[in-house]
C-alpha cells in the first residue's frame, strides 16, 4: 500500500480529476498497482466510500495483530522513552485484552469495552477505581501503538481515530512552611535531605535520587543535571545557596559509589513508603512527593522570582505546563485586594494634592 494520506486513509488521493484510491494487490504472485477514481466529491463522501472499501482492498503482506504492533511499539519505547517501565505495564494490560486480534479490526466500541473490563477487574480485585487521568495513560499508549502501525504501513487507516480522553483535574496541592517543617520532623534521617531538596529546588524525584557527587560544584554553588538526567532531555543548572550546600555537606559519603543518596550502603531506589508514613505522622493528607515541586515553584513566584528564571530552574519548556505547577492560592487573592486598596489610597492622595494646588 502506498504512503499515508493526509486525508486519513492510506491510499486515498486527490488530483484535478477528484479523489481516487491508489492501492496495490497480489496477482499471480506478483505485486500490482490499481487506481479507482471516485470523482469530484466532498472529503466526507470520499471517507464514507473508503470505510466500505477498506475491507475489500487487498494488500501484500499479512494482517498485523495487536500483539505484533504492541511489541513493535515497545522496541521503540525501550530506545526512545524514559518512561519505558510504565509502557511495559500499560502494554501488558492492553495485550491481555486485545491479544491477537487484527489491529485493523479495532474500533471505538472495542476501546470502550477494554476500559469497562479494566474497571471491572480492579473492582473484583478489591483495588480502588482508576481516575480519568490514569485511564488516559492507557488510551495514550493505545493510540501511539495504532498510530505507529499506521505510519509504518501495517494498517491502512487509524481505526480508533477520534477516541475521546477523560477530562482531567490538575492537582493543586501545596503545603505551608509550618506543614513542611512538621513533615521534615517525621522523615527518617536518610530521607530528610531528599525532601528538602525537592521543596527548595523543584527537582523531580528521579533527578534527586539519581544524583552523584561529581554533579555538585561546592565552589561555584551549582548542581548540574545533564540531558540524560532530565525528563526533557535538556541540560540545566540548579543554584545552591548556603543552606542547600550545608545539607549536602552533612550527608555522609558511601564507600564504593558516587551516589549521593544511599541507605545501608545501597542507592535509594524510591521513598514512596517512607514519604507516605511521614505524611501520615505529620497529619498531612493527600500529599504526593511530586507536589513538593509545585510548592517550590509557587514559593519562588511568591518571592518575586521572574517566571522565566523559575522555568530555567524547574526545566519547564512551555508556559502551559508551568502554569499547572504555579498555584494561585487564597493568600495570593487576599494580597491582590490589599494591593488594589493601597493603590487606590495612593491615587486618592495624589489627586487631592493636585486639587489643593
């Protein structure tokens, strides 16, 4: 089959004579080309005709199954994506449902059946229901699998084009300075500097736990993250003040490794359990470790740091994503009104002084 078409169907073309179907078929062991003219019709009409024609149009090669397409995606994910470990989880569940079905047989109803089945299995296992944001991760993975198969010429059209994602409600959780101090008091000694670094520098958990001593420049007071260390694959520098430098100086070094954060001689892989325990003891509900990144960004903005500077520290590449982490809270709104009142008073005094003259 010929290259992907901008009209949404592989093989659908258009010239001065109107739309036509350009495809290949096998005859007598040989690959042959065929063109079928549809004439001067509208694009929606051409697409309706293609919907009916696709099952009858033969093409060389076997029909790819979902498992085959998913394995092709995983090969891409392993090389290209830092979230490959998450893709493995999503693909395993998708494979269990779609199995060896021909990829081109998928449709929107099949996708909805997968979501319903996934919800049912979690209920039967006594697990909490997934939120829309979590289900969207499965849908995003499924869409990528199908899209890549289409671009690679394994299918003639995207059978799940138009699938709707669930509406997501962005998290906006932050904590006060007092709550943060209470949290630190409940953290285990090896975990405390990890939490402090997240709260003051807005670094991601993976960036912190992966730190090595050569990345810390005590003389120039900076911490360097190489492109391979960051989610966005862009190098960036984190400024360090005397307080942060003191935190690093107080961390004992472990023999035989350059890792900064270790526990019992081994690099710390995760602190999820310990962090949840510290939050529970501090009486803080609903706080995720990643929320500390939002706290750092919000605190910088409140301190008057320009957004462009904050983004260079946090590593955000777009304003849209940055705004999700820059939380406007009750105190911001209260101060806004106070500033308006102060401005009004100053303006009133200026007007009165002019009138007096």
